[in-house]
């Protein structure tokens, strides 16, 4: 009887628990707290945190590979989340997320004010600035590209690029990218206030012009043709983004648009989030490079925000004070949170200010810009 009890105890996770695994379980619980209690990007942070929790439970083999004998017969089917993870490895889940984002997002503010493309482009500066810094710190060019893309504040793009360039960094990059997306309301305002004057923050912008149905339909078609011809590696992300938006704006595919926004998007978020979290096992995550990635990711995000605001200041001067530079911070790709932050900071300076729709222009441009940046990096490093 004692032998059976001993065998049972030795077969539990308690006997196999290592200090790194225990630390990762604590980190996962902290992230769950931030997602549930503090509501920091809960739709993404909760699945990622739970996947991280599952993979670090000893003996669960939730990410085990299938095992075959010499005759090719299946011996062990492998872990459940290993099959979820194939959606990342094969480049399926991130483009499907972009499909949902496109279906949910109104491109009208960008179409009405095309010049805000410059703000979205400027905010991508953080990606390439950090890429250089990561190389100087000893990362390979492929790893540096994966780290730099964190500056775009676009989780699906970061996952898509990292899974192709540096899959060994996927857990660290994904956690950093989504953490900074969740912390946009905390990180951005100090940078915005530091780089602008009170008078600049008070600027009230003119109402955007109405956008016709023809413009809304033609925009995604033209963008995907031009960008697809220029940067073929960006087609999976940009193509699904524009397809989702076309479903929204065509007026004849409401059922498909709603499915992309809701059922499909929700299912993919669950699968993607848990699979990303499961890539953050103790042996892969608790390394010196993870600390560097988190710090470099913060640098990328801060530099991208600053570059967007500075471009906003330039456009403010050139327009004779008609553009509020705060909307430049929305050039990062955290839709629509970054646009809301521009609105909040603008209202603090001037209660009559309404910047949300103006900030959505650079915000949408940031989504497009981060996908283009990923295409450039794939062309150069892939």
C-alpha cells in the first residue's frame, strides 16, 4: 500500500515542480490578475496568461510533440496546445485576427485625412531604431527584427513576424507586445505631455469631411493591390485586414462581416492566446534575453510614440496650428486604445476638445504601417 502511495506521489506535479516553473506560475497568476481585475487587454491577456499557467504545470505535457515509432505508427498524440500552436507556426491565426480587426474598424477618418498616413509612418520609427539597438546588444538580425516590431504595438503582427524570424523568442516577444498594448494609457501620456505645450494640446481640429461609400469600398482594394505588389511578404496581414474592411463597407456581406468581428475573431483569440502563452515555458522564458527584450520593447514603444508626436508637431506648424500634435501618438497600432488616449489627454487640456475621430486616422495608418514594416523585415531578413 505504501509503495502505491509513493508511486502516486511521485506521479504528481508537486514532486516534479522546479523553482523556475513555480516562478512562471506566479507570473502567470499576476498577469491573470492584471487582465481580470485591472482589465488590461483582458480578451488577450487572460488566454495568454492561462496558456502560460498550463505549460508550466509539471508533467502535463500540454505542448508535447506527437511521437511515432519506427514504423510510423502514432505512439503518443502529443499535447493539446501543440496543435493550437500550429496555427501560429503555419501563419494562420495572426492574419485571421487582422480579418476581424478590418471588419471592426472604420477607415473613414484615414480616408478623409490621408495626410495622417505620415503620423502612422512616423510612429514606426521605433521599430527600426530598436532593431539597431538589439543588434548592438548581441541579438541576431532576425531576433532584432522580432524585438523591434514590438514598437508597433501590434500583437498579431509581432507574433506573425517572430514565428517566422525567431520562433525561440515568441513567448517573450508576445508577452512584451501585449503587455505594452495593455499599458498604453500609462506609458503614452507622460511622453505626449513632455513633447507638447499646453497650447498645442488645446488645439481644436476641424470636423472631418464625409466619406462616400465608393471611397470606402475602393480604399481597401487599392491599398492591398499597391502594397501587395510593393511588399509581397505583407500580403497575408494586409490582405486579411483589407478583406475584413471590404466585408464591412461593401454593404452586401453583413453576415460575413459580423462573423469576422464576433464568432471567428473570438475563437481565434482563444486559440492564439493560449498557444502564445504556452510558448512561455520556464526554460524558454526565464533567460537574460527576456529581460533585454522587455526593456527593448519598452524603448521601441516609447520611441514610436515620441516620433508620432514629433511628426504631429511638424504638421501642426506646417498647417498653421490646425493639427493637434497629440493625435500623432495614435500612430502606433493599438486600435482603438491609442486613439482614446489622444482624446483623454486632449480633453484634459481643453474640455471642449474632441480628438477621437481625428486620432483614428493615424491609428488605422499605424495598423497598416506595422504590417508594412513586418513585410519589409521579412523581405530583408526572412
